[in-house]
C-alpha cells in the first residue's frame, strides 16, 4: 500500500512539474493567435528612428526591425525622407515601384467637387474609394450619396517608378499605389492624410488601404 502511494505521488509530482514548465515556456510565433490584418489607422514616422522612419501597410507598424542584434528591412511600403525638406517615398523595396498623387487639402477637394463639408472637415478624405481602376469622391450627399470620378486619380494608374516621392505638406491628402515587377497580381493602393508634421523630426499620417 505504501509503495502504491509513493508511485502515485511521484506521478502527480511529475505531472505538476511538467504543467509548470509548460506554463513558463514562452510560446513561439506560430503558436500565437493570428493577428487580424490592419487596414487603417494613425502612424507617426520619425526621421531619426532607424525602425520607425518607414511604415508597413500590412500591419500598420514600423517598416524596419532589429532581430538577433541585426538591423534590417521588415516591410517598408512608405518612408519619411529628409530630402528636399521632407518627403514621402514609396516603392523603395526590391522589385517594388510606386506612384504618389498629392490631392491637396480637404478644403481644396470640397471646392473642386462641391460636396457639403465643414471647414477642415473629413468628407473628402473619408469618401475617397476605389472602384475598379478609378478613384471616386463624394459629390452630393443629400438623400442619396452620389460619387463622381476623381480627375486627379487618373495619375495614380500611370506608369510606376522606383522611389516615387512627394513633398510633405500639413493637411494634404495623398494617394499611393505600389506594384511589384515580379508579381503582376500584387496591387496596393492607400489614401493618406498628413495630420501632424514637425519638419526634420516626424510626420503623422491617417491612412487607409483601399485594396484588400
């Protein structure tokens, strides 16, 4: 009886030890729950931060990383450059090319397309959407919204080039298209709005992907 008790006790101790060890062992990335892809948000790029001077549209995080004491690229779709007093740059990764179109401010979009909006409102930015190979913008919003083709959007579908760039201007809205020369099915289109800017230091963007 005593021998049986000792055997059972040993089994219980081994089981508890294994459970404790398992709880203390960190999970691997593959064991973690899959994170949903982020399609919009706010992100700040910092000129002097080696990680956050670039940005990834896939997850809304910094484009560079430090791993195993090494610094390198993770996913850099957009970059903050100090060239020409502050520039947004896209199409910087290998095999990637891009187009950036500056649409001006929300107020300027309102003047051009005639939709109702408050001063420095958000109707222009919010209503920009992708329909096939064109961008549309809200023109009327009475009882039934009416969209019209954004004339400036045609430039988004012209030939892409490596390191496409545009000067950073506070309050301006930008359209970005990124293509891949090795993967013809790849297409990434996003809209951005500069909501804060400290020249030589940082730029904060509200962004939203228009492609899945």
